[in-house]
C-alpha cells in the first residue's frame, strides 16, 4: 500500500496519523507543494491525502501550484476513483476541484469546538461506532459554501454547515483537524497567518487558553483520530 500526501506547509503534516501508518507499515511520500516540489505520476499510488495550509483555494496568483493540484485531485477522485482523504484546506480543495464552491466565513472558526454528525454521517462507514457529537480542533476562516454535485454532508457545526463530506464511494474530507499531536498548537502558532487569525478572532489571551484546552482534550483527539483511521481502512477495503 502506497500513500501520496500533498502538503502545503512544513508544519501541516499527517501528525498523529503518522503513528497509525507506521503501525500498518504503510509507505508514504509527501510532496511539499508550497516549496516547489512537483506532483509525481499518480499511477503507482493507492491512496491520496491532501492536508491543510495557510493559503486559500482561490490564491492561484500567489500559489500557482494550486492549479495542477486541483487537476490531480479531480483525476484521482473522478477518473482513478481511488481512496482520498482531505483535511481542512484539503477538504476545501476537494470541493473546489469537483465543482463546488468555497468562501470566507463571517467569523473564523478557531479553537476547540464541537461538530455534530448528520443523519447521513451516522450511517456512513467513515464514522462507524463514533459519537454523534465530537470535540475537535478548528483553525479556518474559509468554508465549503456549496459541496460538489453528489457530495454527502456527514458532519456540521452552527457556523460551518459542511464540516465533513463524502464524494462518491472512496473520497472523504473533514474541515476540522484529526491529526492533532501535543505540539500541533505551538507549531501552528508559529505560522504568522494562523497566529494573526487567532489573535484577531479571539484576542491575545486566547493563545494560552487554546494551548491548555488542546492539552486537556488530547486523549480524546487521539482516540477519535485512531478510530477514523481504522474506519477509513475498513471503508476502502
């Protein structure tokens, strides 16, 4: 089993999910698109994961690699029809690449928040055996405004109706982060765009509050990520 990972920032890697990949002996190759690395031939790979990043899906002038990335995602999901998982920006890129739309939120969703599974989410194999309401880490100011045709919305929150979706039989994505590790918050606070968004949205006192809240929820984050990973494996056979 070979996994291809599209990364958009050095500190937005598979995080905790790396532990599960190692346990299963999954070989994975990361392509750091923001650093100028190019997308390889897709044919040898069995899975594609697309991770988060500080840029927006429409920022093609500053990030021209977004154009071939969207093209690769579209080919992967619609032509090759192989397993796909998108996180945060990856969730938005899946929507955008397949004809959906993304747009800025009125108020960014940042911090430890709650999402709720939809009726479809409760019966989807991706969320098998998981609670209807889940606590997770959010850090985004853009959302999927209109899912692509045929997409099924699996989870939602009051400020972001499309928190998770499935497109076709093998492509899943979440707006929220499931890869969180103990050092994730500190690493992301070092990203200027993320730090500025947090301060602007929640105030300077929120930095320490977010660290403490994430620390207190870490065991729950990791248990949920392991379950999602296991469910993803089962769902793709």
